[in-house]
C-alpha cells in the first residue's frame, strides 16, 4: 500500500519530501534551480562543495547544547 502511495507522488511532492528529510531549505533550492524537480535537486547537491551546502541547509537547534546548560541530578 505504501509503495502505491509513493508511486502516486508528483515530482514537486518528491522534491519537498527530499528537502524536508535532508533538512534542506526548499525555497532557496527552488530559487537556485528555478523548479521543483527532484532529479535537478540531486544533480545540484552532487555538484555543491561542502562549504556551499550549508547555504541550503535548514538550521536545526542542537539539543545537546541546550541540555549542557541544564544541571543533571547526581547519581
């Protein structure tokens, strides 16, 4: 059933899902590519240099940094 649902996805939906699962900024990538094509997205990402990749990444709060500020009970 899940396979059938995946086969019904449009290219734009696949683009959105790949961006979300990879923590990529969909809007920036759509502007850079001029479309929401998952094939163009994969090619574009493959050509990025490591330092350029962060431009298109979504910033995720590091929970480890936050938890370092909270005192843990002594065991």
